[in-house]
């Protein structure tokens, strides 16, 4: 059972009306938290990469 493209678009429009968007008060803290966590993860992986790179460099220069 398939529906016509027009009927599909009508259903999409009906479902879109049911969407509740978050308020600015809800969005701002979430965005700040995401930015902080991404920054922390970036710094962590940068440090780990530098340490591992240094270790591999020392191992390869010994050989």
C-alpha cells in the first residue's frame, strides 16, 4: 500500500505541526555544555597524540 506524493506531503505537514521546539533558555546551556565538552575532548586527544608521537619518535630513533 503506497500513498501519493501529495498525501505524503500533507502527512509531513501535519507531523511538523506537532513538533515542539526548545526555548532559548533550554538551548543556550546545552550549546555551552557541548562547546565545553568538545573543547575538553580536543585538548585531551591533542595531549595524548603528542605523548604517543613523542614515544613513537623515541622508539624509532633507538632502532
